[in-house]
């Protein structure tokens, strides 16, 4: 699978801030104390478990921001499958610079590869079905773009990126508006011709109230399998149905088999285990 990476313009501020946090006000005092200024270092980013790579450009940027002369060769680009021992990238250059960037590079690469790997696990459980696995806005502050990119590297799909992408009417909106009908009427009046409207419902009666307004997407919040099947039969493909809530690796297959179009999984970004990667001298 070929995945276009995020532009450096978008990820450089994240990497730069992470380096600034780590370097503090004095820089890498350890490397400055024990490593000669002109010492060279060659190392490999090596996978220590099986999984999916994401975030390699963050690692590259961490190195180049410390020293533009560092050579960084990518062997396994984003979305690549790796086995234990596989070399993801090689780096060579000034030793002090590489060591100063090491932790930031590994933190971002390991976290984002963890997101991609968890996503790929979910996707494989339903890959013979038409249901899409999607992430949510439950992302780490300032890491939404890279995390959503990592989901795509794992074969998943992206939900909206922010509050401005689409109208998503949730339970609190409905409560404040005074009901599904009023909320949908107001959303329809406000939406431009390119703006999609999604409505969250928590019962079949609410779904029935919504359908005459023809929402683009209906989120079925914490529906049982029986309710999901009933909703699919009721809608008959006339709107996109998204299942949300109670989704994990043990339940995702049965939820997909209900016939819903999308399953959104917050855990892809907020609970992905870190993927084990080391930077080993060669």
C-alpha cells in the first residue's frame, strides 16, 4: 500500500517543539560532556516486533533539525509491514546531533507505528466485509494530523479532522435544541451545499425521527447487535450508518457483520500500544 506522507510544513512544528522540550535551556549535557564534537555515528532504526510503520518522516525531521548534514535513508516507508529485526531506516552523521534527536525520533515513530499496527489489526478482522474502520477526534493534543495519518497507514479511514469538517449533531446538541427534529431542521438550514450532516442517535425511535430529514450519516451510539441489524434493515442503504461505542477487538467482527457501513474506534488513537523500535549502533 502506498500512502502519501504529511508535508514537512505540517509536522515540523510538532517535531521542533518536541526537540525544544527535550533540549531545555542547556542542550544535551551528557553528549556534550562525553562525545567529541566531531565524532561520527552510524545507526539503524530496527523493529523489535511485527507491525506497521508510521511516522518515519517525524524521525527524519528530528534528525535533520539537529543537523541538516545528517544522512537519513528510509528502508521501510510508512504503511510498510515489518518483522522483528527489520531495519526501518539508517542514519549517519554527527554523533552529538543524532543522540540529541534520538528520543524524540523514537517517541514519535514508535507511537505512530503503534497506532498503525493497532489499526491494521482491526482492519484485518473485517477485511472480507465492506465495513470501514475509522478513527475519531479522540486524539492526543497537537498530534491529530500524524495520528490520523497513522490510521491510514494501517488501512483505516479518517473521521472528521475537527469541528469545522462536518456537522455532527450529538446527544448534547439534541438535548439543548429540544429534540432530533429541531436539531435536524436547524442543521439543514445552516449547512452549505458541500457540508455533510451526521446525527448521533441512541435508539431506534430516534433513528425513525431522523430519517425523514435525510441525514448524510447516522451514528448508532452503543446499539446492541440486534438494534444494529434492525437499523440496517430500516435504513435500506439510504444513508450511511456508523456504529460507535463498545467496539474492541472481540466485538468488531460481529458489529461489522450487522451490515453497518462504518465502525468508529476511538482506541485506535487514544489507546494504541507503543510499537517497540530501537536505534542500534552499527
